[in-house]
């Protein structure tokens, strides 16, 4: 969706400044690169959360056995 919006903005800028393909290409590339960057950061954040969750689950039996032994 954002690529289409930026393509439209580039088209309007090209019509205003009479530079036909320049702003369409620049705005579209800007949108595509921004979309991939956002996807990368969201994915990276989610994977870090999953790693912490998996680490906590894999060691939870050690914490639970220590609590039972203390009673």
C-alpha cells in the first residue's frame, strides 16, 4: 500500500516539476527500502523475544526444583 502512495506522490511531483520518471522511481525506492527496514526490525525484535522466552522455558525446571528443595 505504501509503495502505491509514494508512487502517486512521485507522479504528482514529476508532473509539477516536469521530470517524468525521476520522482516516481526515487519515492518508490524510498518506500520499498523503508518497508524492508521496518520488516527487518519487527522480525529481529520478535526473534529476540522468542529467544528469551525459549531460554526461560528451558531453565524453568531448574528454578522449580530449587524452590521445592528449599521447603
